[in-house]
C-alpha cells in the first residue's frame, strides 16, 4: 500500500488561509449580526465579578474559642457584620 503525502491528509473543510481570504475577512460582529450584533461595546467592556464595596475590607484569619463563635452565630444571619461593628467600636 502506498503512503499518503501530508497534503492528502489536510482536510478540505478547513483549508489553509490565503492572502486573498485574509483580505476578505470581516469581524464576527459584521459577518454574524444575529449572534454578535446584540452586544454593544459597553456591554463587552462591562467589568465582571463582584461589585467593589464602598468600604474596603481585608480577609484574615482569626482564632476564636468554640463558645464565643457559637454565641455570635446564634445571633443569626449577619453575625460577621455585627462582630465587625463591635470590634470597630472597641477600637
């Protein structure tokens, strides 16, 4: 059986681009407006992730006794914020 050359292995569905093909290329937004047209430049530049807090905070590690932590948690949701307020007032 005869070996195939590399050119025969190249898929015809995705040929190598010529200079002419590159010159005719258009942005995806222009070529596919139904898919990419709805996105405005502002939406594409919109920051992702969590909003920045007006009061900056720092993550840290704090070791507390089990009973102290249990009493703070027993006060319900928002116990970390209340603990921060008590510490802020104490300083």
